[in-house]
């Protein structure tokens, strides 16, 4: 371990460093690693003011400061999702100029989203935005407006998407933890590419209001990418609950006291096969869980295949219709958008209501199929990525073939959209390295509201010490 957000918060709380010193180090790291393309926009003045205010609170009211789990920790928001006041989100698109966004904020007093307010209440000090593909429509973060985000473990490869900038910034140590969103794997895929922990929470666990609509019909959620399981667990505890709709607020469920049955999936079908070394990592993880006393139950791909296919159709349909509706409501000039964005919006606009209804009904059946499977096992262990992170340019958005684009993403992360569409929590973490030194990620999925079970099982794997982060956190002594 080369440090995490919990360690940095502890150092600030103990007075070994300060929030301002940590912020200064993160700002310097962002500048020094600008070529990585992880950071799309900086607001250094805001970041320093926030850090100084937290230092002042620590001096004047140490009890209040000490109650913040991440007091003084610098962070970055994603350039997509619920807004953070003062950070002009552009969704990776030239359709939203950052100068215009700043002017709008000053004019209408734009405020934090509910989630952003919770980030600040937890003690985070945001100071910029991380790179996202245009409207989050890719599993690589290479928006035409730039910057192109590179993987800090191999700059010729993708850091994933759509929270690629967040993952790259955390893996490179620019920040210890960063805001991220996930509608079809967009937290978990970048975390897996960069050797991090990424959790897609249960539907309804994280606030989405007041202005982020219905979070793509429920398939999208927000949280963080982090360097450790304890960081993700602490962030989830601080940011979740009492989300005020539009979905029911799930009550956290305690994990079983004894061993659990873990369904083991070591096949992703002939259409989207997973490389042998990545399947081997999943099998290694199963052996580690079995050694810890859990029972491993083989699960055939056919038990998931129909649900995975339905989830893929639902993801494509929901994203397309949502984009078409957004473009119409906001009066966006799509002629200025990337070809893939235009194609998805056109696809959505041309989708008949009965076809959309059929797609959404398929999503319901996919969720039911998972519930049936969770009647036989308490958790699923399965691959996260089918291959190593591919070279930059593997998911081009300069064409209009949406089916090809969706197929390419499904081939890279075959089961990623399943948790989103079904509403279940799913988490990825690294469990070893391949011959090129790149992470071998695994994914664990559990029934709704069972994040604690994911943390318990993930803890078994993390304690194995199969993966070591390469880059230290800016501002944290090794």
C-alpha cells in the first residue's frame, strides 16, 4: 500500500500535515502529470480556500472536524453527474462551454447537488473535474475536446471509462479518492483498468437530486473510485442513505454471521469470451474465499446469459432515449457533438414507445433472474474485464454505428451492465498482476442492500496482498 484517503485524513487530523499542504501537493501533482490527461479542469483557488477553511475548523472546533471521515482530503469531481458548485461540468462535450457554465453559475446561484453537499460534509475539498468521454458514452475517456486520458500503469492504454479520469488521477496519486459515476460499468471498468477498488451501489442508496432526473431510469449511480476497500466502505457510509427518491431507500443488510455460498462464474460465453489469465484470477479469488471458510458453488454462464443480454439491450435503449430527450429539452445543437453522440441521440429519437417498453420489461426480467440466482447463492464472483486495458483508440466515437460501439464495450466488460440494469451492488478490486504488470481484476455482486457483504468478501481478497499500487498519494509521507 502506498497510502489511501483514510491515511491522508488521519495525517491531517493528527496534525502531521494540513489540508492546505495536501491540497497544494495535489495541485502540483495535477500540473506535473498534465500529460496523463486525467484532469479536465482545475479550480485551484476554490480548492485552496476550501482547504484553508477546513484547517481553520480543525483549529477552532477539533471535535466537529474529527467527525468528518475525510477531513481535509483533496478530491476531484467527474465531468459528468450531479454538480459540485463552482466546478463547471461540460460532460466531455463542446456543447457545454466551461466559460458559459461558470457564467451561468454566477448568474443563477447554482448549488451543490445533494451528493456534492455530502462530499463536503464528509470533509472532502474538491478542486477540479476529471476527464470523461462525451456524455459518458464510452469505456475509454477520450473526448474530442480533450484531454485524452491515459492509464498511469501504461500510458499507451486506456484508463477506462467513463470515469477514466477519476481512476487515472487516483492511481497516479494526484488525489487519493475521486467522485465517479456508473451507468454501465463506468466506476468498475476504470477501477479495474487502473488497479483500484470500485463499487456500483444498490439502486436508491445514493442521492441523485435535486437536478439529475431519474438517473437514467435507475441504471446510474454515483460514488467513488479509491485505493483501498476501507476508503470505499467509509465513502459509502458517509454518502449513502436517505436519498429522497425517486427509488426506495434500501436499508443496509448485515452480512451473514457465518460462511456464505459464493457463486463462481468462470465463463462469459462464446460471443464475449474472457482471456484465460483473467478467468484464472477469478478462480484464484474463489480459492482464497474457500480457504477463508466460504463455500464455492459453480454457476454456469447459461444461468446468466439471458439476463446479461437483456441488460445490454436495456442499457443501449435507455442511454439513447435519455440522450434524445436531453438534447430536445436543452435545445442542444447536436451538429457540434461527436458522431457517436449524434448517432445515439438519433437512435433514441427514433425508438418507438412499444420498443422502449419491451426493453424496460426485459430489464425487469433480468433483475428477477438475478433474484432467483441469489436464492441459491449469497454472492457472485465473476470476471470484470475480458482482456487487459486495450490501447487508446479501441473505442472510437468518430462513426455512427451504435451497435458496433455497444458490442465493443460488451466484449471488454461482458457483465458490467448487468448490475446497473438489475439494481444490484457490484464491486471490483484487483487480485494479482498479469505478465505485463497490469491488474487482474475480479468482480463481486450481491443482492440489493448487501454492500457490507461485498466489503466482507472483498476484505478477504485484499488481505491476500496480490496487488500493490505503484504511485504514492500526493502530500502523504510514505
